[in-house]
C-alpha cells in the first residue's frame, strides 16, 4: 500500500467540517489559550470530553494534569480563533474567571473540565477532561471547513405546542 502523504491527509481531514474552540488553561506564568477543532464528546456518565493536542504546541505540557476550559466560539469570534492559533490580532481578549480554569466571554458554549486522563496519539496527546461546569446559549457558531472559517447558522426551531427549546433561556450551571 502507498504511504499516506501528510498534505493529502490534512486536505482529506479538512473535508470533515467542525466547530471551533479555544482551550484555556492556567499555566505557571499566567493564562494560556490555543485554538482547537480536534474536540469531541466521549461519555455522558461520567461526563467526559476529549481534545487532541500537538506535542509541539506550547500549551501541550501545560495541559498535562491541569484543569482546562473548552470555549465553543460564536460566529463573530473568528479573530479570537486566529489569535489563539498564533496569528496575532490586535483585539481585547475577553478573559473571565472560571471555577477551575480561565474562560472566554462570548462563547456560545463552555465546558470547564478537571483532568481525567491522557493518552498517547502519535504526534498528539489525547487529553480527556471531566466536565464539572457548563453553560450554553442561543447563537450561530464558528465553523472550520476545508481550511476556512465559516458560519454555522443556528437552525430555526419549528414552533409547536410540543416543541421544547432547550436554548430558550441561556443555561448556566454556575447559577
Ligand atoms: C481552526 C484551527 C484548529 C486547530 N485545531 C488544533 C487542534 O485540534 N489541536 C492542536 O494541537 N492544534 C490545533 N490548531 C493549531 C493551534 O491552534 C496552534 O498551533 C497554536 O498556535 C498552538 O498554540 P501553542 O500552545 O503553541 O501556543 P502559543 O503559540 O503560545 O499560543 C497560541 C497563540 O495564542 C496567544 N496566546 C496564548 N495565551 C495568551 C494570553 N494569555 N494572552 C494573549 N495571547 C495569548 C499566543 O500569543 C499565540 O499567538 C488549530 C488551528 C486552527 C486555525
């Protein structure tokens, strides 16, 4: 079989459209963030999520054994995504204090996690976090598809007496 070409693998993986998150963590020298789209749900009981982090990322070692927050970006936060991917933007960063990790204001969803486990994944490490606090709200999400940022528009809810809108009120497990 032919060896897999890295460029073609990246291009192929780019066909899988995703949301965009910024993972935030308290490092020894202050808050740190990095843009991550290799984020997925793992388990409901216990509540686990996963992020896959390049071993060459500065935040890679910082994340080992530390609580982190997954900030799911809204469609108007593209510049935040670019900034935390290393493309410096002259913007004010909406840092907020979380329960176990720093977080970013304006995200459409947020999960704060305690470290649960980490697994070897080639040139990446898979960090699993146990969700200990969460919030979400209405809004369009930022997406990433074929190396481009896109808007993921919120679907309209078809109103009926039986329709339950879980986003009717912003949910905040902090309250
Ligand atoms: C759409 C997208 C998805 C990605 N998905 C992944 C992924 O799933 N996994 C992965 O490993 N990489 C992913 N990356 C690449 C990753 O975001 C970059 O490689 C990132 O720069 C690596 O960050 P780092 O830990 O090396 O941190 P740095 O390069 O140190 O930080 C990233 C940027 O954030 C800024 N920054 C960090 N903390 C602060 C702060 N406190 N105040 C101000 N600025 C700060 C830095 O100045 C730097 O410009 C993705 C990139 C994009 C664009």
